[in-house]
């Protein structure tokens, strides 16, 4: 039989079924009935639980990409927050370290200034406080520049000290600054006194600028490592008794009649910042002698004036007495 002649119509049983509207009404009523029954008697709860249990793996599988994305996003956000917190902590730590360093520097500076202030009353010469500005740009010398000059009363030859001891001597003076040659300069020299033996000698800066040395000291001289060297006060520049250096090494050689004695400056010239400029001792003594001479002259003139006043009063009293005597005579 040809395919085109087949009967494609439904069987008579299905052709006589209910209409579509009837089916819709019946299905709606059945759904409503099931909803009411489930709401009142929980009839569908076991079915829902079974269906949820069966579909749970499928749900977890479908939600895995979302959970993975949320986990990755949370990890990235947490990492960013941790990095930001670490960076903030590093900045705060750096700022605290800087503040601590400044506080320690200020504390050390205050200690040095207090030592300078405590040193002033012990000095017998006028002093002027100054601050080291910079080191002179000369690789072959050891000089520093201070912020006081001729305008403030600094004179060439003035000794310069800090809280440790003698630092050097003013060699050049400008209106608002001055140049100080340190004791470690190869051309610097200073007369010293051994505080232990009271032996006098002269020290000079080493050629390499690393320290000082005693020159022309006899090989059998009584000098030991650790001896304190102070100013002798015989040069008319430095007051006596200022600490200068300590003996760092003593070398005696059999082929030389002189001992090599190395000195370590107490003032630490490389780290000096706040200093005191002293008036040269000879100028101070000359000024004091001049002041004493002026005071003596003033005292002499005052005494002479008093003597003249007493003589005048005595003469006046004598004249009055003579006048009374002449008036009383008949």
C-alpha cells in the first residue's frame, strides 16, 4: 500500500475525549485541591523531601562555579586588605622609627648642650656658643666652619671646645662665620701637660688626619696608654686644664732615641656640632689687666677726691674756728 494512502486520523476512542477547556478546568481544580491538601495536611512534604534529596547533588554541581567565584573573590579581597594593612603598618613603623631616631638625636644633642652649659661656669675666660655648619671642602686639611664670626666677636686664634674637650682653633674669621682648624690637622699644634706625671710636651696632628701624636718625646719618658693630656696654659691661647686627648699607643724602638706616642682626641672632631668659642688667654689677661688698671685708676681718683674733700672741710672748720676766736677777743 502506498504511504500516501495511510489514514493519519486518531482512533475513535481518542477522538471522543474531553475538550481542552474541560482538561484545563480539571487540571486547575486538581492543582488547587493538592495545594489546599498540602497546606492543611502536609501531604506533599515526603515527596518534596525525596525530590530535594535527589536534586541536591545537581544543585551543588550547578552552584559550584558560583561558589568558586565567590571564594576566589573573597580571597582576592582578603589578600588586598592584608596587603593594604601590611603597607600601612610598614609606613607607621617607618614613621615611628624616624620619630624615635629624631628623639634619640634630640636627647643626645640636649645632653651635649647641658654638658656645655655645665662647662661654662668652670671657664675663666669669656665664651661664645656656636654651631658647626659644615666641613671645609679641602681634602688635605681638617677644618670646619662655624656660624659665628667677627660680628659676634670671634677673633682669630680663639680656642674652640665642645663638651668633650678641645676641638681646635679659629684660623680665619669672616663677618658671619669663622673657620676652625681641628687638632687632627697636619699643621695644628698644641702644648700639652700629662695629668699623671705633670710632664709638658707638644702634640701635632698626624699627616693622614687620623689623630694626634707627641713629637720629640724621649724614648725613656714616663708615658703610658690611657694617660690624659690636658692644655698646659703656657702658650697664652688655651686655658690650662682643658682635656685634649688620651694616649692610644706607645711605641719604643731600639734604633730611635724618641718614642712614638699616638693620641686619640677626646672631643671627637668628626661628630662635633655644638661648640664654645673662647677668648684667647693672652687677650683675656690683657683685657683683665686693663680693666684692673682702669679700676685702680678710678679707685685712686676717688680716694684723691675724698682726700681733697676732707682737706676742704678741715680748712673750712679752721676758718670758722679762727673767725669765732677773733670775734670773742675784746
